C-alpha cells in the first residue's frame, strides 16, 4: 500500500509536468490551430533564464522568477508580432514551420547564452533536498510546492479562459474563427495573449521542474514530447483533457517502471497511447467532430 | 522531341495551337540534373576533405527526394522518416557483416532495404487513413519515437546502445574504396533515384498525389483511390529513405540507435521545406544548405541552429516555396530584364495568350474527342427511398426517382430543400445516407466514393472543390486518371507505352479544354483564375472522367445568365456527344427551363413535383413553395 501511494505520488508529480506542457500546447492549438513545436524549448529557456538571474546576477529567487517570466512574455509578444501574425491566415503548415524554426533558433541561443553545461537552480533553504514522511510515504518539500503551484496555475488559467472577456474571445475563436471576427473580436489581440499565456504556463513548468530535472541544455525536450502525448490523449482541443491526459500519462509511466518489463518501460506509455489513438484518433476526452462539408 | 506522327495533317492540334509541350522522355530538368551530376562527379577529387559531408548531402538529398513525393506532392506531413533511415542503415550493416548469410554487398543491401522499408512505409502510412495534418504529424512523431526505442531494445539487430559498424563496402564482389569512389557510386545511385522519382511525379501517380493534397474530396470524386494512394506514398517514400539509410551507414561507417531520433525526422522535413518542397531540386538545395554550409564555414557550426531556424522563419515568411522558389523568382526577373519586358508579363499566371481557333470544325470533331462519340445513351440512374438525417433534421426524407439514360434533368428547390445532400447521398459524400442507388444496373449503394465515380458517376461541387495551385490542364488530366492504363512500375521507368498513353491524355485534355473554351488558360494555376472560369474548370474535370451521368451542383451560381447559358450549352453538347446524362441543381429557373427536359422540385427533403419544365412551373404547390407569384 505504501509503495502504491509512493508510485501514485510520483505519477502525479510527473503528470503535473506533462499536464502543464500539454496545457501550454492546447491553449494555442485550441484558439489558433497552431502546433507550437517550440513550446518545450521556450519553457526550457525560461527555466535557464530564471537560473541566470538568480545565480549569475544574484537577485532574489522569487524576483528572478518574476523577471524571467515577464521578460519571456514580452519577448513572446514580439515573436508573435513578427513571425506568427503575418501568417495568421495561412495554412497549418506555414506556422508549424515557423515554430520549428523558432525551436532551432531558441535552442541554439540558449546554448550560446547560458553555456550549455549542466547547472542546478538553487532554491532558498534548499528545500528540494528536504523530505518528510507520512505513514511511510516520503514526500519532498519542493514537490509539494510544485503541486500547490500547479493547482494555482490551473486555477488561474481556468479563470482566464472561463471568466474573463479575453477567455470568452479565445473560446469564440476556438469555436468559429469567422463568426468571431464578424462579432468584432480582434484576432491579433486574441493571438498575442494566447501566445503569451501559453508560453507563460510552459515557462512556469520549466522553472518549477528545473530543480527536479536539473538544468541541461535541452532538459525540456523529453517533457515536451510527453506533454505533446498528453495533449493528444486529451484530444488537443480540450484544456481539461490536456491536463487529465498529462496525469494519466504520468501514472502510466510511474506504474510501467514498476510493473512492466525493464526494456519496455520507456516506450510502453507511448505505445499504449499510440494504440488508444488508432481507436480514437481525436483523443479520449473529446467528442467527434462534425463531418466535412462538401 | 518532334511530335508529328499522331496529329492530323490538315490543321494544328489543340496542343500545338496552345503551345502545350508534348510529354516525352527527356526534359530540361534532366539535362540540368545530368550536368550537375557530371560536374560533381568530375570535380570530386578536388574536395577530398569534404567527402563525409558530401556523402551526407547525398543522403539528405535522397530523403528529400522521397519526401517530395510523400509531402511535397501527396501533402502528408510526416515526422516519422527517421524510422526508415534507421531500418535501412541497420539492415545494410547486418547484411554487410553477413549476419543472415544472404551474401554481402550493396547488390543485396539495396534491394532488401527497399523492400523492407516499402512494407514498413505502408504500415507507417496507416494512420494517414484516419487523420491528417496535425494529427498525422502527431501520429508519425509517435511512431518515430517508439521506433527509436525499438532500435535500442532490439539488440540482435542494432547491437543496442553500442551500435553497429557498416561492414565491408562491396558491389558484386568488388571492393569499393572509401572516399571518392564511394561518393561517385552514391552519386550514380541518387541520379537514378531522382530520375525514377521524377518519372513518378510526371505520371499519373504524381498527378493524383497532387490532386489528393489539394482536395481529397474532389480527388475521390474523380475516381482516385485516395486511401491506397496515401499508403503508397508512404511506401515509396519509405523505400527510398531506406535506400538513403544504406548510404547513411556506409558514409558514417558506424551507426547506433541514437543517430535515428525524432530530431532527425524533423531535420529531414525541414531540409526539404528550406530547399523547396515542390521540386526535386529543392531536396538537393536544402541538403546542401543544411549539411554543407556549416561544414564550409567552420566558425558557423556554433550557430547552426540559429542559421537553420532563421532560414526557416525567413523563408516561410518571404518565400514559402523555399530557396528554389527564391531562385526561380530571381531567374524570372533576370529573364525579364534580359528580354526587357515587364516582369508581370512573364510570370506564369499571366502567360495565357490568345489562341487561334481551329481551322476545321469544332473541338468535338477533333481526333481524340471524335473517338469518344457514343450514340448509345448511358446514365440510367435509379434512386430508391434515399434518406439522410443530420441529428434531428431530415435533410433528404424518402426520395425516389428514376432518370432515363442520356437525358438532362433539373433539380430545383429553395435553400435547405436537400438538393446538394441528395447529390452527396448518390455520390457517397454523405456518410450516413440510406437508400438504394443504381447506375446502368450497377449498384452504387454502400460503395466508396471513388468506386461510384469509376462506375460512371461524375460530379461538380457547389462551392468549387478545385486543386488550388495546380494548372488548369492538370485538372483535365486528373479527371482522366482512369484512362491511364499503364502500371506504376512502368511509370517509374517511363517505358514507351507510358509516354504514348500520356500523349493521348494530353491531347484529349487539350481538346476538352478547347471545347470548354479554357484552352488559352491551360497553364494557369486554377487559384489565379476568375470565378467564372473556375466554374468551367470544375465542369471540365467532371466531363474528363467520361461519366455516364454528370451531377452538376449549381454550375451557374454567381454567373451572369448569358455566360451560364453558354457554358451549359457546351456541357450539354459534350454530354450528348458522349451519350451521357446530366442532372443539374440550379436556382436560375430561366436556365433550368431552357435546358432541362424534366424538372424535379424538392422541398423540405421530399419531392414536391416532377415533370416537364412547363408543367412544373405551373404547378400550384411549386409556385407557393418556391417560385412565388
């Protein structure tokens, strides 16, 4: 039982990472039908950037996080304006290509800028090394911080999407682009804030998990792939689907490590997901789309 | 490349008048390709220190060539090609090290890599049947990811993390020297591969792939088996990439599973996007850009990602057709400067010219169209109890009628009466349609769209389902897909009967365009045409399929009545010529009364009236429901 809960807990933890990355991908996909291949690299960049402010510039931890997030958000506004907006009405492929280009560009920049050696993001009080126990199950203090922060992030995103005017505009765009335009919603505003929100969510994941994964030059690449899988699992158009998909994938992995043959453990979750998709190509948590109009 | 033997001596054929190049064996691109091949072949010893880099360019160019088919032509955005590269490489290594006792040497490695990766490609292509665009990218991405894990764990095949050495490099027992001799051999292999891919692109397979990329729905409606074609695109593309895998491991002399990661897949497709995905030359240019530039300028290596990324973003924003697109635009401008003409005049979309009329008779009397003349009437269509229900709406609610062979029938009714849905039920585009449909005794119900089309059901679309960036002439050729009787293997080697068949098809297409008064626009991309001409192209594509009955869905919508009438006259003239029936949905009552012998009026999913135009127009119900007083 103790072991079961321990596995469950580690699954939840990884699941949170995949859920946040998945959410970051779904946010953009849902409103703009764009797959952001640079999401992982951008998240990693934010993590490195926070480290750079905290360690190299010596400013306080929380302030470093804030500065990193704000600066990346501003950069995102700029990137969106220069590279995404001109192609906003082009086909799916053009913008995917742009994000692939951004991925290469930002990955290279972050190696040049941050050095590319493995580093660690120090947390005040070193709480990432401190554990406590409840009934034989070990918990790490930083993991608890991750859990709480993730809940806060999810709540804020949920609030923005469901309760604000911006969220309403985003949902309107997700539903029907042309109708939303006719109702006077400005596409550029929606696009730029969606991007910023998405990159911020990813960036927070990058920072939260930097102490867990350790900062390496491409430490967010694997989480990106997993977040991607989580988003597929959730159907790629449902925010809660993406989050649930992430948690499901995290648990699958945690239990695969324990119960699946060693050679299979790494690939098994992805294989399972692949077969799920063959049966339900549009994900587990979405309804089928209306058929094509001829 | 003279072409005289089949044209009528008395007058110029439609092709000659329009200046349409006759399909042959040798093209300008072949000469360019052989020239660059010879140049590289001869100058190779000068670049001794770069042989590995050149080897990689060739590998990337080969993969690029394979992607021109699957992605450039067929439009399947795949991120799974690292799998084929890995499979080809490890097959080659195992054979070269004689693990299987099949004998060693490239003469064994290449056919086996081609065959295995072809089958693997068919399997990897399976998801493309259910999903496209984003979801296909995701599915193939997942396959590439799982595939690499398989390579890691399948230790007998790949030696796991430690990797395999390439083994001896021999061809029919001859030892091939590393360095220049090996690169020369690769060059020859690539040259042959490109020739084959080029032939496939020029033939029916390439055309159907382009049709499928630009409109799957329309491709189905002209009788293209879209499902098989998609899988085939993956198969052929996979086979060629497998061949590139053989070259990959011999070039590197060693490879492990870590070489074939998802990032490689992405880089492969980016290479082609950078080069230009619509041309084989794009594959070469992209490969040189991605694999040689960093080699040439050593200092640049540190900024590789910035250069690739920057180039991608720049090209996507300013030249969606890649570097080749830039070069083509540049050459056109230079050509314009030399000829001292304004650029606009020589851009392809303004290339049309006035075409003198044929001196003797109408296009229908021209050689290949005259051969289609058919006094026997076809197109006996029966519809029994057709029903289509969307949620709670009965769009078509128990419609039955019978159309005699070779007649022109009109279907009218207010918007939402279920006219288009009825067409969709007959052609198979409406997935949940019930009812029994037969055409000339052939049962259509529950058959796939393309089978119904092959059975003689032609159609056009209300909201124009054309093949965007494809030439007008190719629309007619796409319609003629079923007339291309050659096999795909013959096509790959462009055997004489393939060329003969292509010539006939070109001739017939040109004459059909002539009849539809589209000949002068044959070289235009259909997107660049005005709406009225697009309508005609849609109809011409439908006629090209030589249907037994042609369903026209509002062919005249948005056209001035005079223009619409003129077009309908041409359509009906052609239909009578080939003995084909026509059913036309139209809101223009004047036009319907003019051309239709019989009119069916629909209202709320049911037939309201049915009879001669005259009787229907005077029917009180029809006047109340539709015509108004």
